C-alpha cells in the first residue's frame, strides 16, 4: 500500500484504452491516485501542471510500430520538465537492447507486456516511495535554508498574513515550476524571486533579472533573445540575450504585464519549447530556463480585455504566490524597521540604537501605500536626518501623511486607487517625479504614462526635475 503520509500519484501513458482501464483498476485498488492519458503530448502537458510520483510509459504509439523509439525520444523531454519523476517504461516488444537504451535515457525500470500484477505494483510503489522521499528531503532542505537565511536576502515574515508565502517558497522552490509572483508595488516580489532561486536545484546557476516594463518595444527581442552583428543599424557585434545568459538557471521577468501584446507570442514560444533565435539569425538555440515573473496588475482581467495572452498566463503561473501589502501585516513593521535601522546606521556610520515609542507608533499606524520599499526609504531618510541615538517621530517625515484615516480602498476602483497613490507620491516629494516613481516601484517613463492616463500633473512644475 502507498505510504500513509501522502497518497501516491501516478500517470499512466498508453494509446490502448483497454490497457489504461486495466492499469487504472489495478493501481486504484492498491490505493494509488491514477491519471491516464493516451498520447505523449498530453502526458507532457500533465506533468507540466501537476506533480506525480511515478509515470508508467508505453513505448509505442503509432499503428504497427514496435521499435519503441517514440517512447525513448519522450524520455529526454520528460526529464527536462521534471528530472526527479521516475519513469517505468512498458512494451510488448521488449528486447534487452531496448531496455538498456531506455534506462540509459533516464527510465528507472522496464516491464514487459503482458505484465505480472504483483511485480508491476511492487515496482511502481518502490519508485513512488523513493520519489516522495527525495522530494520531502528537498523541501526540508529548502525550509532549513529559509530559516537559517542561507543564500538569500533578508525576508522578515512573522505575521500570519505572510507565513503562507514562506511555506509556498519552501514547497515550490525546489521544483522546476514557473512561478508568478503578485502583489502591490514595493511588497518584495524581487526578494521572493531571489529566495525561490536560492532554495532551488538551480541555486548554483545564474539568476538573471530583467524589468520587462522598462524595455522599449523596439529592443525587446534583442534584450531577451540577443542579436547577431548586422541585424540592425546599431548591431555592431553579436550580443547574448537574457534567456541565453540564464541557461540552466533562472530568469526573473519583472513587470510582466507590460510586455507588448505583439511580443507575447515570442515569449510564449520559448516558454513552451525552449527554442529561440537571436535577432537576425536563422539558427535555433535551445535553452533550459526556469522563469519567475512578477506583476502588480490583474493579469486575468488583462486577458479578458485582450491585453494579455491567456496561454502565456497559463505558462507563467504554474504556481502563483501572492504577497500581501504591508498594511495587512503590521505585526512585521517593528522588526522590518529595526532591520533597516541597523542597515542604514551602519552604512552612514551613525550611532543610532532605537526608535522612540511615538515614532514606532507612527510607523505602525501609517498606511504605507509604497509598502516595504517606502518603509525602507523612510528609515534611511530618518537615519540621515537624526543627530541623536534615538529616532523620533519628527525624523520620519510622516507628520502630514494620512495614516489609518486614508480612504477605504475597498470602496474604490483600481484606477481611482492608482490615481490617489500617484497624487500622494507627487505631493510627498514636492513634484519630484523620479522620487515619486521610485517609491511606487515604477520607471520614470511608466510613471509619466500613468500620470497622463489620469490627467495628473506635478503640483509644483517649477520644482520638477528636468526631463
């Protein structure tokens, strides 16, 4: 019987309905959870979106074919998606050479049809037990790394609202699954991406970050896929794109919602097949990249409006991790503030040891529209302005800022909230667009476009920096 801690999930792949029915009946009666598919292509789709403990794979799918090469060729593609998934191959036309070739290409075992029920169940159970044990070990290791802060940036998360994020990182990090990280500006999406990479099987490989929202459409392909010399006017030498730089590692695509619709098809292709060409080249290159992406936008709404491809969204969010805003995890504000105080007191060589009671109360009560990023900037500014060993409320620069009396965002539309945050940021920084854009996590170009969209202007044009 399967282990008691977790039902073992099996995927059975065979083109004969009678075989699928017989195997499902046998294995279900032994306590396994069984999915069945009739084609190799569908099998690949299944393992992309679901984690299995073992796969039973027939080697022949075309009528009158007995060579087993269809199944053999599939083994490499299976391993590329889930290198730990044990594959037990089956064939009615088995030979020693075929069995050896299957094992050489990654199969864990070989069964001859017609099979012996007892041997098949024992073989499947042994491989499933081992697979579960390996996955548990990886998740424990990932959890230990998170707890010991090994190989990752600081991520303070004690509030109940954020603990689910830590659990998700420990569980998903060791897999090869693409992850979509969502949350408001400044919540720490890039930090989560760094943590996912740090606890992954690719931790010793590169993590390449690209802000897709800041890429002009004309250079999008060149930045992501590279180009060859002479591909366009300024292409004076070959250039390696971000996908090639991230090969065997992780690629983090920030502001993914801002990818132009015309470029989304090119991005989808490389996510589906791993195949890409540099701009100006006809040579197809294969890359093995895990993609993490992040956005503060509602991509499902964007799909409904025709601004984002639904098939691309499916490829990006095998798993989705949502980071709650700072106002929903106020319990973490004292610890975050103390962390930033130590960081910036050291950077600016100041002997500042604590916050006054009133300053900490002001920090906890403030609504933080810019989230953790805004909190960090506030503490940095406070350290710079403070000439004592204690930060007081006047050092924070929040005296005139609205706190819990801010409008109820739940009663406002998304556009109204965006316009309000932009207005507040401009007012707070006296019309300085660069500072306002930074605190909201936007590029200057994106910030100006959002201002234009809402009909907003800097409150004091005389003080706005030159564009």
